[in-house]
C-alpha cells in the first residue's frame, strides 16, 4: 500500500449471518410501537372523558345563568311601566289583560314565557279574556313556543280597578308571576 492511499474495508452484512438477533430487535420495535399506540389511545379516551365533563359543566352553567336571568326578570317585571300599578311589587291586572299575547314585545323579554296567576283556593284554571274578566285567574302574557322550559316564580300584588257605589278603588289580591326559561339538555 502506498502512502496517501485510503484503506477501504469491506464489511459483511450481519443481518443475513445472524438471524436470531435480528428477529429479537424486530420484536422489540413492534412491542414499542404497540405501547406507543396504547398510550395514544389511552390519552385520547381520557381527553374525550375530560371534554364530556367540561361540556356538561358548561351546560349546567348556562342553565344556571338562564335561571338567574329568569329570576331577575320575575322580580323586576312588576316594576316595569307595562305592568306596574304604581307601587312596589304590584301588577295592574287591567294592563295585563291588554298586554296578553302582544307581538310588539316579542323580542323584549329575555325569557321563554311569562304567566301571571291569581293565588286562590280554586284549582280550576280560567284564562282571562275581555269577555270573562275579572272572573278569571290566569294571564298568559308571553309565550315563545319553546317546549323545554323550567319555571321560576315570585309573589306580587295583583290589583285592578273596581267600582262600588260610584267610588273607584284598587281591589288587590295575591298574585304569582311565573317566568319560564329554556333549559338546555346535554348531548
């Protein structure tokens, strides 16, 4: 060999010479691949359970927020000029009769339904109309048509103008404001 010449070595391919060691290496690679696949599947399933729990919690929070909004609306509805008889927590039944099923206020209410009832011993529900007023006990003020609703309620004074011997006075009874909100279902 001359000086400055590179020495080239020829290596033999041990893959064909030692098949026993080669198969063990392939088996270890397959085991590692299956373990990695199992770990990925485990974390995917755990992630899905986490997302389902978070989604249900989000639905619960949305329902709680809608309920609080409905409670706030039920409390404040007696003080709105459309219903108020001039005193705190007092609803004018004459105004209720006029406001029933008015389409003008369809987008005004942030709830699914508003119903005002007289509290009485009578179990029979008689919806108020111009023909049977004041001998009724149920005012359907607003209904959005949503079927899956939950109701909250508050008590108010339900007053109307009455006349006795040429004297006009406020005849007040106990009333209940029922406000319905849409209840979200998980899934």
